[in-house]
């Protein structure tokens, strides 16, 4: 039986360079420091949408089992509908400023792997999430595939 070599994950520097080359005019900051990629960028999901400022953070370490990118909505501040945030956020991962961490996919389904480019997978997922969020604010319905999730506030 042939053994296949283990594929190394895409490095943080390559991820950062690819984000900059793909979205250069939308990026406010993209850097790798202390083993973490941090990218702050602006996303406008559709021609009728607001422009959102988000922060993407990614580490290749397997500490705490979080070896996938995470994203926080920086501005405009996330709104509630009928007193509740959308259930598709990680309520326990809000940052010190109260910015909400978006739930873009269900890790248990293995939709993300460390050999994927953030620019061609994760950023489009952010855009789709924001577009769905805007529709949810208007209608109260989440018109996007849902995964298992816990309670929400």
C-alpha cells in the first residue's frame, strides 16, 4: 500500500500575501505577528449592502482546537432583532470591545482545512454571512444553510 506524504498547511505568510493580492483595495491591515495572521478588511456583500469592517484572525497552532480562521464584525456594530442577536455567532467569543464573532461554518463538518486559501473560501463565506444577516434583520428569517448550534442571546 502506497503512503502519501502529509500535506503541510498553507503558511500564514502565504495566506497574508494572498489576501493582500486578492483584496488589496479592501484591506486596512494584514500582518503576521507572534504566530497569528490578523487581517482587517472592508466587505460590501451586495450593491445594496452596507460596507462592513471585519477582523480575521488565524493561527496554525492546534491550541484549544481552534485551527481555523475566526472573524469578528468590527463595524457597524451588530444589531439585534427583537432583542436578540442572530443565532449564528459565537456568543462566548465576543472581543473586549463587544464585537461579535461570526459563525460561518460548522467545524464538525470539516468544511475548512488548513490547505485552503482564506481569500477564496473564508472571505466569500463572510460575505454570504453578512448578506444573510442583512436579510435576517429585515425578515427575521435566516435564509442560509444552518448547522447545529447552541443557544443565543
